[in-house]
């Protein structure tokens, strides 16, 4: 262990000791990580798959199913309370009665936090997108356990902020399956030794799970009305969307709205905004009425987790937010793959690999915020009332899951045992 590694271990050990001493006063996310455990799994015969929060867990859908169907034991970890809520919802479906899939919180990256996960260590560690934990990667390397980033995403900003600890962590990766060429180049510049282009797994997800039975009444009540589905709105975008929807409603009587804020912590604030503006709305988290109970409702506030991708299919047009009041955007594939045309904002830097090919084939439009109402009216005029089914994506976006699994194949063999770890900490 050189000085760089020692400085990291000393720092996180101190942070971990302090956190455990005052755990009761810490935020919920910290307490969950301090209490993180893993089931009693056979050493060297399980895969550790880490998805930091809700978006990454949704991304894991196809990968988990393929690993399960190949007979692999998989333990998923996530690092946020919202992620754990979604994990609890998804685990029964992912496991499908096989008892191969488990899940829980991601540990603190210090010796005490990692010990339960390394006591009976996995055969391989897979992390989705950009999870570089120096302590964990060193401990896995010392035990000869492969360390892989899947759907790797690394922005220029993250690269510039990467200090010596992050660069050392990247140098310990066994493989990076990058989601796009820019990310592949960034990982190489950060010091990852083996980087390949895997493609964006968002383009190869299975169809979303069906919505619960309460939606039948909503479909019946809204069956003759066009519906705008605004997904993943961030602060400042709800008011923009509502004003554009109201302007469109003046020309398109009966126009309905389904609005899904990105962050669960903002659900109450958005509900308050709707109440202040006098909207006739219901919350998806409340009991669902029969069809008569929806007849006077103008807006559904989708304040639940994991339903947005399926809810897009209930719409006439999608507004994929995150690019009007921010510079990042959100996944435009969710609506267009079910045949719903979409409008996105100009701030789609996190999806520069997806927006251009979708725009080229006419599946979405990029619209500036001041033009949103006009674009909404124009798009609704030519869109079918409801989508007719799955729409084929451009060829350049297909086959990413197969490419990624082919890159992973050499690392997914079951190991009889994991070597005892040297004294790292």
C-alpha cells in the first residue's frame, strides 16, 4: 500500500468511525449505508451488481433478467432511500421465484462497511454507469475479483474533477463497457486500462411492466381526450409545462396531462403548485377511483416510482423534461419506443448519443422553452390519439445488451473459491 492508498483508507476510516458514533443524527441515506449487509451467499459464486439509484436500477432490468436466466446468483445494491424503495418493488419480478436475486443497500466505502460484503466475496463486481469507489476497487483487486463498469458514462466535467483517488480507482478497473464514444475516451483518459464500446443499455430494455388495474378506469374516462405525459420534470419545469399545456388546451379542448416529477422529495411541492394554480388533479399515490371519479380530473400527478416508462404509452405526446430548466435531460427512449412522439429541451448533454439519431428519424423534436406551447400544439395536431404499439428504434441503437454481455462473458464464469485477501486494511 503506497501513500495514495493509505491516505484514502485513513480518511474513509475516520469518516466511517465518526458516522457510526453519531449514526442516529445522520440522514436516512447514511444510516442505510452504515447498516448495509449481504445475504449468506457462497463465496465466489455470486455477482455483485451495483446501481446507485432509481435511474440505474431501471437500467438494470434487461441485464438482471439475462443473468438470472443464465443461472447466476445476483445481489443488487443501491445507495439511496428512493432506490431501495424501487428495489423492494422490483425484486419479486426480477427473481421470478428462482431465489437467485437479492438486494439491499450499498455499504460505506471503509473497512467496516465493506467487511460483510467481502466475508464471502463475489465472483465479479459490476457497477452501472459511473461508480468508482477507491476502497472497494482496491479490496476487490487484492482478492483477484474482476471489477467492471457497465454502460459506463463519464462526462468531461466529471473527468476534470477527478482527483488522484479517482484516477487510482479507474486504474484498477478490469473492464469498462462504455455507453458511447465520448465516455469511452473519457474513461481512457482517466486511466482505465481496458475500455470498449458497449452501447447504451437504455436502448435495449425489455418492455415496461404493465400498470396496475386502477389505470383501467382512467383509460375509460380519458379515452376520447388527447393526453400529454410530462416525465422527469426538475425544479422550474413544472410551471413551464403547466403553462404550455394550458395554452394548448385553449385550442384543444379536453386536453389532459400526466406529470411526473423527477425527484420524490419534490412530490409535495409540485402538488402544492397544482393546488395553488387551481388545477383539478389527483395524485397517483392516493386510492384510485372508478371511471366516474376521473371525468372531471384534468391532471394526474404521477408521484410514484417505476411507473413512468409504462405511463408514456397512455399519452398522445410526451414531454421528456430535464433539458428546459437544466443541462442534462432524461431518457427520450421511454416514450418513443412505445410509439409516442416526444419533445425534449436543448439541454440534453447526458443523452447526446440518443437524441441525434432519434431526431433524424423524426421520433422526437428539440424545442426551446419559449417555443414549447407552440410546438406542443403543432405536435398534437398530427399525433395519433394513442400509440399503436412498439416502434422500432434506429439500427445504431439496437443490440446493446448482447454486445455488453459478450464483453462480460469471460468474467462471468463461476469460481470455486475466492483467494484469501492480503492485509489491505
